[in-house]
C-alpha cells in the first residue's frame, strides 16, 4: 500500500508512516494526517500496555 489511508494522498513526494490507528487498525499515514490523527495513533508494538 502506498497511499495515505486517511486522505488518500499518494504523491511520491509524500513519505508515509505506518501506524496502529485506534479506529482503523494498521494503516499508512501521510505526515499531515499523522499530525491530525496523532491522538488516535497507538504506540508502535503497543499491544502489551501495562495498565490495561
Ligand atoms: Zn493523509
């Protein structure tokens, strides 16, 4: 997958970031959407939180 899962941007100049989104699961995000959705993005590899 080589486009942003939020806005659909697939410009080759845009670097995409792989993230675990709270609602959308594992997706690719452009940096703009990363900034916008930051609060919904889970820490990478974060399935073993300490405090449930
Ligand atoms: Zn985007």
